């Protein structure tokens, strides 16, 4: 068994795939039936399926992206349409910054 892809619900898959493609690399692909996906270099395909409902509550699952410089990653993500949640948190395992993509899906930059 292996992980094939990560699928996120989206109100606008074409817009959201372009955010993630700019952030992680790879070419956005628009597919039939409103789906889109991106295959980041060295990563797992992220697919976006169209749904009518909006995101209203915290994710029960989120992605962590290891970065060399959390603040530089935050600046880039915000310039692409993400928002920062709170401040950088540091514990015995390292540091992390909670973020939200343009549709409000949580993810973290970790170091």
C-alpha cells in the first residue's frame, strides 16, 4: 500500500490548485468534472474536488511542511493568499507556524 494523493474539498479547485502549485512547485492541472491537481516535486499529488459547502470548522487533518526559514515561508504564502494564524510556537521538537490557505484549510510550516 502507498499514499496515492491527498484530496481537499474546495469551492474553487482551479483557484486553490494554483495557490498550492505556486507555494510548493509543480504545474496546476484542471481536470474533468471541476477537479484540479498538482504534483509538487518530491511530494505527493494534491487533488482538489469541487464541493458546494464552505469550510466552517477546524480541520481534523492538516499538512506540515518542513522549511528552512519559517518567516520566509510565511511571507511567500501570505503573498499568494494564505493567512497566518497566531504566532510561531516553539517546543522541545522545534518550531511551527499555523497557516490557512485561501479557502481556510489549516497547514503548518515546521522547523
